[in-house]
C-alpha cells in the first residue's frame, strides 16, 4: 500500500479534507496573479502547517481528544444498554418465581413423625400438640 492510500473510511474522509484544503490554498494563491512561484508555495506550506495538516503526514504524534471522547461515549451508551437489558431480565425472573409454599405437614416434637398442621394430637404417639 502506498502512503496516501486510505485504510479505513475515516482515513479516506481525512485524506479528502486535506486534499480539499490544499486545493483551496493553491486556488487562492493562483487567483492573485495566475501563477504560483516559490514564495507562494512557502506561504501555502506555512498555512498548511498552521492548520495541522502536516502533523499526521509527517508521522508526528497527535492527541486526538475527539476520537477518545467518542470511544468513551460509545462504550458508556453500550454498557448502559446492556445494564438495562440485564436488569429487566432479572426483574422478570424475580416476578416469575412463586412465593415459597407452606408445607402441609409439621413434625411431632415427641416422635418426630410428620403430621397435619391442624392436628391437635399426634396419631403415632398420641401426644398433645400446642396450637401455633
């Protein structure tokens, strides 16, 4: 791949913006007298350096705050959406669970046999049970 071949769509858009900026600068310089001399070329290069168009092509390190903030914002939006989805699923699961069913029997304190909850005497050992 060549140096000026874009690798992603964002690179292509950036390359097109730079080309447009250079073209506008050249047209403005040529409008003055119809020709571009060395002095005008230096002026164009100076304006491009002021605009920051030279930094990336020269391989300099640039701090792209906008890209970082865009990535953080996209992550937070996606994380919030997943959080809300999981939260709603958990709420539905909690609602579907039925309350614990009361057992129909209890244990006799004397013989440890299972008897009906409303029983007043144990049918096995005939001991009296206290009503609760």
